[in-house]
C-alpha cells in the first residue's frame, strides 16, 4: 500500500511536469498543536494520567498542480513531530514525555479565490516512531492511530510565498498501548485532532 502511494505520487509529479499544466514544488514548515486525553488508568503498581501536550513541528516537501489555474492538486511528503506528556505515580513517580514522529503523504484538492485558497483531502501515514525521554520510569506508549486521516484548511498565496492553517483529524478512534514494568494496558484515547500552522515558498 505504501509503495503504491509513493509510486502514485511520483507518477503525478512526472505527468504534471511533462504537461502544459502549471507545476510548482517547494518547502513549508511550522508548528503543530494537538492533544489527546483519557481518564486516569492503573497498570500494575502504577497510575498514569495524561497531561497537556507540548507543541510540535512539521517540515514538508510540497507540490502544486493547477488544472486549470484556480483548481489545484497538492501531493506533499511531510514529517510531523508531536510531544505527548504523562504523569506516572506509584513505586516511582515523575513526568514522561513521548516524542512521536510520523512520515505522512497528504493529497489535497484546493480552490483559489484571488489570493485565498481552500483545500482538503486524505492524509496517508507511511511510517512512525515513538521515543520516551524518562528511562528511569520505563513507560512506553505504542500509538495505534489510523493509517488514514482527513485534513481541511485555508491558505493565503503571496507570489512564491504562502501561509497555511489546517486541521487534521482521525475518523477512527485509537486504542493505544501503555507498557510499564512489563505490564501492558490498552487505552482508548480521546483525540482532539491537530492544528497545523505553517509558512512556505515555491522554488
């Protein structure tokens, strides 16, 4: 599935560059604001509470194909980083930050109204990783988000430069796995989605 999506992305780019349509490629970066929560859980001798997540970041290789000029298809390849936080109480206590990185493929369709742009579409997750910063507590979290999310947003185009505001959400509920002291606990989490604010430019 992932190889097929990447092949489709490259096929779109090659076709666009070989045609008479307008084709652009560039970069964007910005900040992510997201949060997920659950009621306090107990696993083994420990109690775990969710804390407010810290902002993360994003960087992306972007492309834009205009067919015609006011309708746009925009495949992107982006790396998104989140920072989730948890409070652990029990035999050992402390705060744990779990850094999550995802490689994603958004494919959006947009419409231009003068310099303003509206867009939306699916986001395909290609790969992900998680890393806890507190080795002493030994809390691990395996996030089981859906492989496909949906995104909607608005942007402003200023020549070669642009700014975006977008909201990403997962249609399916996630059941993430918490592991501490060799004890496993699956938890259904409330995900408030993710806001992304970014700026970029085309070469």
